[in-house]
C-alpha cells in the first residue's frame, strides 16, 4: 500500500522541528504506547505570568505522520498561550499539513492530546486546577473514547460506531456497529478502545462486542480507584 | 551513491528485457486464442504448450500436471478450495501453519468458516513447523495439509519432504506455496512428496498477472469458476497468452543458473545481515544459512518504528518493506512476526530487505551505511525509553 502523504508531511518528517527534550521543562507528558507503535513525548516551558509557551520540544516513536504531526504541533504551540492550545482541534493540525490519510488521523489526535496532557499537568502543578476525580460513567467513557479513530474513515468512533455503553462496578460493556467499516479493522479498533479505557481509573474489565461479527474481546484490568 | 537499491524482491522483481521481448509479439500480430481451430489459434496454443513444457521441465514434472492461473493467489485458492471440496465426503479436517501468506491462511480460514475444521500449526522462534506436529495431529478425517515452502517475510525454508512423507503415508493431500522459492531454491517437485504446488512469474523476473498450479497426476480437484473447458477443465477463461509466454521465458532464463545465483545471493545476503547486525540493538528475524531463503533478510531495530525507517530509506533511494502495523492496511503487526513470538513493539521495528540476482555488493554496502544513519537519527528522537534495556 503506497502512502499518500502531502509534501508538507514529508517536509516535517524529513526535517522535524523542535526535536528533543527541554532540560528544565515546566511540564512533560507522553501519549500513546510502544505496543501500539505510536508515542509522543512533549516537554514545555511555560511563562507562569502570561501563560505563553516559551519553548517546546518533542520526541516521537512512530511512523512518518506521527513525527510530522508532532513537529507541526510544536510549531503551532510555540508563542501561544495555554488557553489557545486548550481550544486546539486535531483538524487544525491536519489542515496545517495539507491533509492526512484517513488511516493516519489518529496521529493528529495523539499530538493534540499530548499537548493538552502536558498543559493539564502544568495547571495542576501551578494550583490552577485540581486533579479531578473522574467517575466511571457512560459519559466519561464516551469522552475518553473520543480519541479512538476509525482508521478507514478517519472519524472518531463515538459518533458513528459506538452504539451502547454500560458500566457496572468497574466493568465496562461496549457495543459497536461496523457501520460499513471493513471487518479487517475491527481488531485494531478493539485494541485502541482497550488501550484508551485502560488509562482510566477504576476500570476492572472491558468487554467489547461488534453487532455484525463474531468478534468480541474481554480484557481484565485492576485499576486503582 | 547508486541511483536506487531495490531490495523488495520478495514483493516483486524487475522483469527481464528478454521476457518483454518474448511477450511483445503475443500482444501484437500473434493475437490468437488457443481455443480456436484456425492457424492463428493453433500458433497461440502451441506457444502456450511449449511454455508449459518449459516450466514443467524446470520442476521435473509432466506438462499435463501444470495449469496456468492469473497469479499465485488464484493458484492457492484453486488448490485449497478445489481440494477440500473434492475430498469433503472423505473428511473435513484441514491443517496449515501460522506463518502462511495471506493467500493461503485467509483461504483456509474461509474453509474453516464453511464446514471444514481448520487446525493452525504453531511454528518455533525461527518459523519452522515441526513435522512431528503434523504427524501427531493428522486424524482419520484429515484431507488436506498446506505448508509454505519458503516464507515471504522471514525466509524460513520448511522441510517439505519430511512433512510431505507424513502426509503421503496417511493419504492426506499436501499443498505447498512455492511462490518465493521457485527458481531460487532447489524445487524438484517430481521427486518430492507434494500433490499441489502454487507458483507465480513476477517473483522470478517474469510478468505480473500469471501464475501456475502443479496438480499431481491422479489428484482430482474441483474447479472454482464455471465457464468453458480451458486448462484441463479446471480454470475456465482464455489464457493470458503473453503472460504465459513471459512466465516460461523467465523460467528458462533464471533456471539455467539457479545454483550459481543462489550462492551469490546468499553471500550478499549474509554480508547484509552481518552489516545490519553490527548496528546496536538489532536482531535477525528468522533462520540463518541454508535454512533461510537465499534472498531474504529481516531485521528488527529496537525502539524505533518501521514505517519511519522505510520512508527514510526511500528518500535515500532504498526500497524495502516493513512488518510494522503502521505499514499494514489493517494497522495490525505482521502475523508472521507475531507467530514467531515477537512482541508488538518488536514487529513495529522490523524491516525486510530482499535481494535479487541483480543486487550488487555496492548496493548492499550503501544500504548498510544508510540504514545505520537512519536508525541512529530515529533513535536519537525516540520517545520509547525502555524500562529495562533488551539485547
């Protein structure tokens, strides 16, 4: 399968901007995991008075578009305030790169989530926000699943594929529909969902079922509450 | 710097100029249909039959044991579904390995979903099927076993003689996919205990769009398509005459010096393996020496991702492929690498380099040097910091 990357993606892949780690970073955050083959770490210097991101670096473990999206994310962040970044949308990154193949859309989400996670960590350290206690509910689960992308369409699964969410004492039941998506992607989507929910506190078990196929998976967790 | 180092020959190969030359008249003035009764048809029929003779000779089999298909995938479909349906009254147990090409494993899974009992044999850390596993798992109702000759990704060459002997003793049909090994490794089908062998042209410097299936005399499979009576009534449809001519020409040219080219490719393969393993934190996937396909190298580079390596090598004029999930259509890591026990993050960093008879020492040395630089660049920026360093 030949990958249709834009010139801008290839440029940032070949000559990524702001690579590395800041020595005395005010905030550091990592999104993704080695098993998924997708990981970005951002380190930031933030002015406590103006909330401006004075400097930023990234490290990446991932494909060409992972590197390119992280690179453009640093370029877009430098000199902006954390408030501006908090309202940043993955689409801005995609547009800035002149588009991404649908199968690579998750890279833009990963980059934006990485930036927001670093900022959130900084806000907690500064005492600007409190570490909120996320309750396990269908609503918070749907929110957490906003970062899972259908690789065929490039759209989040919560809008199109996720049909039912139930929670019972740390056990999460999800029912999905393929809605025209190739069955071959089901395993990837299930893995991504499991990974996303595994990051949430209080999750003991995740069960995912596709309405159309025999594919279903149960994963056990023992997350603290 | 060489203009390009094409090291993706397990994917496809460059067609020989002589092959194109042999094919051209059959796109032009020799446009007959082998099924026609007039002279133009006879000319095409004779050419197709002469081609069949050439390929049969290279395999050490009779020409009437060979039928032409559109590719190895079609040959695998015809062999497996055709054999299973032909023997379904006798039993419904079928076996294959966990490192088959998708055109075998997905066909076997299809059969498994449609009334047959599929058993998938495990492989060891180098990708070998243990013939004893075949022996102990064959049952009275086993009708078909399919084990690839040489694996497309990690080059494991199976002991198809030992596996075939076991199958024969129990009257189980044995199929092997020889798309990667034909005209590279010795394949004396006439003296091997195999019943069905799939082949193709474009991996041995022939054209795309043509393959063949060897069907041992006495083995009667069912056809999959309905139509006329071409190819012994097993594969209806007018033959791809230029393709068949090109297939035979390629076999004629490359089968002349298989041994010599094999030694040459092995030497370059081992030079590449040695050079790549000198890069820190790298590991060879699959076996070594004569147990590995002569043109295949597959190496994992820890802490970095395959698609990024592939794209950087591509910029430097080096064409390779990757076992990484990011390079696959379904975003899942290579099933072959998973079957030999690699963790996901190990599959993600695996790159296949596959040589041809035209690969030069200069290309190999250039590839080693460039890969070293690419790996170093990507590692320097990698976010994947291991908790415990692995060797």
